[in-house]
C-alpha cells in the first residue's frame, strides 16, 4: 500500500551558520547545547510533528572535514535546507553543499538565518546566490527563500509549511507493507550495549525481532529506540531509530534490508560475509614499520563518521605540510594498553577524539612519554596538531625516538658516553639527534655506538636500557633528553 511519505529533510551549510540552532528552534529541544563547542559532529536524525504531519530532519556537520557525511545526508533525503547566515553570506561549505543538492537533484529551501542580528544584508546574500545560479522565488525563480531567526522565531512556521508543500508538489509516496529498507546513518560501540547504529527507514517497515542486514554486518533487533530514546516496536518510512545487537560495525551510509527469516541458514551466510568484509575495512597494520621519515598516527574516536573526518583532516595536513604521514591503526572508543604498546613500538602519535580515556592508559602514556592529542571539537584538535608541527619541525622531521639520560660515564671534546632508557620510539646507530635540557635544545650530535646488555646493537626501542656514545661537542647531564 502506497502512502504519503513524511519528507526526509537534510540541513546543510557552512560551519556556525546556525543549522543546529535552527533545528533546536524547530524541534524545541536543546541539541546544540549537548554538542561539543555547539557543533554537530555526527549525523543525527530527528522527527518533528507540524500540523499533524511528520517531518524528519537530518542534521549534518558544516566543518569541511565532514564532507563525506554531508554526501550521505543528501543521499538519504527528499528535500534540502541550505542554511546561510545573513551576516556572513555564502562560504566555501555553502558552495559545496549547493553542489551536493544540485547533484542529487533535490528540491531545497534557502534558510537565511540570524536575520535578527545587526549588520545583516539579505540582498547581498541573494546577489551571491544569483551569481551561483540560484534564483529565489521572490525574484522570479523556483527556490523558496525564508528569512529566519531562531532567537525570535521568525520564519520557523514558514519553513515547515514550505517543506510540506514541497512534499505534496513532488508527490512523495512510499510502500509501507513491504519488508523495511533504509540507510545506516552512524555506527558506534557502547560499553554496555555493544555495537549500535542510528538508521532511517526509506520504505516498508522494521519491527522488533527482525534481522537487519547490511553488506558488512547483521543485527537481530533487540535494542530498538526512537530519536528521543523511547523503546519502539515498529519503524515506518522516514522514521529515524537506534538499533542494536550488530555482530560488527556496519559501514556508515550503506543500505540495509530487513529479513523475517526464521531459518538462520541465509543469516549465517550473511554473517560469514560480513566477517570477511569487517577484516578488510579496519585500518590496522599488524606489524607497522618504523621509518625515520614517516609520522605514524593512531586514531581513536567515538563514531565511524568521526574517524573518517579525522582521516580526511590528517590527509589534508600531510599534503599541505608535505609530511609523510601514515595512519597505522584506527578504532572506536577510548585508548587501550594495546594502542599504547603499538604507539611505543612504532613511535606513533596518539589522536583521541570525543572519547573518555581511562586513567591507567593516560598514566601509561605519561610513563612512556608518548605524544597524545585529545579533544572533542575537531577543528581545535586540528589546530593543536598543526601548532605542534610548527613548534617542533622548524625544517626538521618529527621526533621518532627519545631517550632519558640516566648516567654519564666519560667524555672527550667530541665524544660523550652515556646510559639511558628509551622512553618512546626507537634509536638507531648513526642517527642524528638533538640534546634537550629542561625541554630546550642545547645542542646536537650523532649516535656512533649503541649497546644493550653490553652487547653492540643496531637499534633500541621504547622501554630498553642501553649505553651509547654520542659524537657531540656538548656536555651531557643526567635527566637530559636525547631526541631523534
């Protein structure tokens, strides 16, 4: 049976142009205050009832790192809202979002936000849009433009009315009685409830106890909640929901189908296939190579979408800074001792985004003198890393090994014999090093002899006690640092 489809609406626009605040006003909720820094950092889908009609909104992040998430939001949606701040006008992500909307051939509305602020110039924004080939209705075009203020409430009802009107004009209808189909919006691990995903139905229905199947994962639905956290038994077209009990993390953006198959033979076959695909999709080099010219990274985050955004950011940094950067492991959740040991062996930098790390892992990071960047606002994390590069690079490569001086044994004008412990990465024979005292560089040298347990070796790694002879004119004291 075909029914009128509640429209699925994707909200796009530049960072800090008021997308989530606009949705807050429409839904009379406070999602923006729950997001770190007031920024949406994962796709959320929310249902609104207006004049007895349901509308589902997909809120997407505006930061450029999340361009892949924005693409997925457009893929799922029926209608778009392009949010532009009246005081700032068209920006780079505005243009990018517009290209997505045009490419998907989606009908859309322009929401001109922050219209209550002093110094706004609607005509300037309209002129920018016309230059981009977007002609608002009031100027003889086909694209509705609504001036809005989340603060005063101006334009909010007009937006909702226009969305319902567009739904009726385009005659969106959908089959309701067939087995459900839809898209995975986000996937993540919960310490108590296991592997969960947020999803949305595009046709048919999903019911408690069904099998929800993607190309990479399978779930017998035992956790089933709406966007407000209420337990539900069924989800119909355009309904956003949280679902649990997956065997593996499904891929964000992939389609799902529902099976009521009681004979588990087909389900078991799907489980086998998903296990094979799962092994392929995780970035994890079992034995990462340690190379002096390579910066190794380990990324941990709260959601798959966040990991993709981080990969995007660090790829861009590597390109712009001409940095040979390699991601040797990614994963969801807090840092583990396994991550710490891998970072220690590979001389890797740890990146932790929007997750809580246990005290024992943070203590281990300090003990091994590893480098950790953590935070819950992605562009601040990006700035920290870039600032770090600027501080320590100065034309030379990143540190790949560090030794703490524990003893001094002898010296000449050009050679110094010392003992120490490797606190991170590796040190090798013939490497050039910097000598640090109180974290300030006092000189440099070269490793010309290296011993472990009084046996000559070519390299030592984190945790090793060793003796070495440095070719340097600088005097070395206990507690100095030798940094590759």
